[in-house]
């Protein structure tokens, strides 16, 4: 009998035949007698009736439940082809020697996914152009290590190296560990904090500037992690960086002789940028078609599944911290969070990841994209042939259930992406 429960749960009432109940009682009583130590009898020789009377019916019944229920539930799940995501909740309704037993089981199962009609999806796809500005930035970057650095007497400008004194204040307290004198800071995007990059250009020597910043929750100093702070900088000197001109001689050096002229070197750099952009577009297409499918599909992710995902994530994080000589509780202290707060903060992201996984798995099932064992082995061998670290481990990987599951998951994901890109017209 199936009960009215949430879609991610199945309820069953299971009847256990009298002969199974009686056989279990026999096994349990025999085991209890063999363990019993009763005065006046050698171990295992006391009468069964005496042992049962001494232990009491409640103890015997509990032992029967522990012995019988797991196998009964396993068989019931197998008959119904149910794959539980955690241990079923079982209630014993009736259990008495000489009579059938009745059990009530509530099983949490993988949720039902209402998959969107892929033909109606309209992923937001757009290309990227390699601009002259991007090329010039690349050509500047490759010449940076060869720049001539010269002290100058003027205000700081973008591209300069500023000599600064730094002081950080949070909650009205100067953080001594963050105080630095005569620190060199390059005034360049991606190198210096954006907040400082916004205030330092135009500053003269001995002039002070301030910037308001918010430190990330993961910042190493617990006094600053997640805090709003003020960074005060005083300019003590300026050095100018002068890049060498890109001529034919420099082009030969930078390309290690592959290009003879500056124009040829520029063309080669543009070609590399084009290749990078095409790779980025491919990644964006893959992410976008999955996002479009997931957003248009419906699935209620059970909290049991989210809890299991968070527990796995926590265990993985703890192992990583242990390898670095850190303890989980100390790390959470740095973050200023309790374990419950961490779980609550991570829950939305864990639920989002699970929704993606569930939708992708349902799409793979609907489209018959599940790899066979032979497919997985062939894929494993192909991937190992491209990876020097894996080449010598192929035999062991084939024998490892976890490795086979990992490569099966990767192959399934690739097939899903290929099929989604095909049916949504997201090919280039």
C-alpha cells in the first residue's frame, strides 16, 4: 500500500509471513542462549525458557527487530525497484511470535524531475571579439618583465610603482599585522586592490589617501575576516616603468626565434588570443545551455539530499585542512562562524548544485546517454593516454569502483553537453 507523502518519499506497509517471524525468533533465542551467563549453568547451557524470562519479552523483541527488519526492508526495496537516498524510517506496527508481522516504512528517494522541453529553450549565447585594445594589453604584459624602472619626481600615475606606507584600521583598531612601511605597489589593474587603484593615481610624495574596503570572510587574519576596514596609504616615492619598444629584435627574443618581425609577432599573439576566446566561448556555451535547461525544469530537492551533500563537502574540506595542518574548528573560528552557520550559508549553493546534477541525470536518462561499462573503460583508457600521471595507473583505475564511477560521471556529463548543444542549436 502506497501512502500520500511528498514526491521525494514513498510509504509502504510490509507484511512479514509468520514463518519468517518464527524463524527469526528461533535464531535470536539461540544466539541469546549461547551468550547467556546464568548462575548454576555452564555458558550456553541454560534453558531457553529461563533465558527468555530473565531477559524479558521487550529485550527479545528488540533483538528480533534488529535481526529481521534490515533484510525485510532490503527485499521490499528490491521488489519495488526503489533506490533510497538515506536509511528508511521504519515503524513496527505488529510483531508477535506465531503471527505475521506488519511494518511501516517511509523511504526517501530521488525526487521526480519535470524536464523542460529542450526545443523551447533559448540559451543566451553571444560571441566575443579580439579587439586591438586586448592585443595591446597582451603585448604590454609580455614586455613587463623587461621594463626599465626609474625613480621620478612627480605624482603617481597608472602603471607606476608606488612606494607606500600602509595602515589598516577595523572597528576603531589599527591592525598591526597589516601595517607596512616602504611597500612597493604597482598601480596596475589586477595587481593592486581596486579600491587603492581608484585613489592613488594623482597622489604626490608624502600625501596620504584613504580607501574603504570589505575583507572576504576567508581572510587569514580573523580580526579582518568579513570586516569593513579603512586602508590609509602615504606615498613615499614613485618609480616609472618604461617598456621597451616592440621592434623586430625584441620580437625574435620574445618568440624565441619563431617570429622574425614585430608584425609577425603581433599576428601570432592575436592568433593566440583568438584561440583563447574561442575556448572561452565554448565553455560559456556549455554553461549556458545547462543553465537554460535547469532554470526551465522543475525539481524539489529533498533536504535529506542537501544534508548529505553538505556532510560530504564538510568531510572533504576537513581532509584538505588536515593536510595543511589545520583543524576544522579553528578554521571556522577564523571565519567567525559556528558549524550550524556554515551549513546554513552553504545550503543554497549545495541545493543549486544538486538541482543541476538531478536535471542533468534525468536528461541523460531520457536521451539514452548513460554510458555502458565498455564505454567507461574506453573513455578511461583514452583519458589516461592523454595524462602522464594516469598512464601507469590504468589497470588499477579499471579495478577501482570509485574511479569507474568518476569516469562514468565525466563521460555522462560530456554526452549531455554535446546533446544539449546539438538540440539547442548552440554550435558555433
